[in-house]
């Protein structure tokens, strides 16, 4: 637990982009406006990579990058899926490097914030949604718990999701994180894009 208390502030400082060499007069509205504009990025208008990731994708799901993209027509390519999400935050889609059948594209749709709710999806050659599988929700460490889901591509038509539930427990001298539950869900995708859990 000591490690967590030491790492948390350090990670917080590393995550903040603090620059001490820039001073701003809070009474000068032009300086404040300039700073605001320099901090904003309009993904729709720039269509340039953000941190190495594409910010916009033309065409259907076959053009999604494996790294994922935020600006996408989710209602068109993932109809009804996000209707099941209680709290829609940052939505992201990415292509999975699998080829289960001719013209079949496999993607993961994720609603993310401090947790990540994920769906595995298949689409035909026109990007029409064929099938959806609910993967689950992974969470960051909070209240002595964390839940992780990692994907493992077995082959062109099989993918596994490794679920691990971590919880805090009392160790010899301090609280430690330990595996509370662990299981693997394996999904097989047929050549028509239909999914079944093995």
C-alpha cells in the first residue's frame, strides 16, 4: 500500500503538463483567450493525428485503425449498442486484426472514462453490423478493487478475453492487491461474422 501512496502523487505530477516558465496576467483577457485557444484542439476541423492516433476516419469500419479513433459515426455503424450504455462518456472504436471470413471486419467499441465498457462487433463488407458480444467493464483501482480485461487473439476466428478481479487484502504488515477472481471467455467468429462463446 505504501507503494501506491508513493506512486499516486508521482503519476499525478507526471500526467499534468505543468510549465513554470509561462506567467499570465489574470487581468489581461487577450492572454487568457490566447492560452485557451492554444489548449483546444478541434478534432473535426483538423483531421490530423492526435498523439499519433488518427482523429477522423473516412469510410466504414474497414478503415478504422487498430489504435482506435474517437470521431466516428457510431449510430450508423453500431446501431442500438450505445443505447444500452447508462453513462455515455468518451466513445472509441478500433479494428481488431482478425479475418474470420471474406469481407468480415472485427471491431471493439468502447465507452470509456474511469471504467471501460467494451463490445466486440462484426461487420460485413458494407460495414453493416452483423453481431455483437458484450465483453464487460474494466475498472481502474478504486475502493480497494480493480477489474481488468485483456484481449488475446488466438487466430483469425478466435479471440479470448482474460478477466481478472483484483481486491485489496490484509498482508503480513500492509494492505496488498491480490487476484480475487480470474476467468477467460473465448469467442469464436464464423466465416459469416456470427459469434459464439466457447
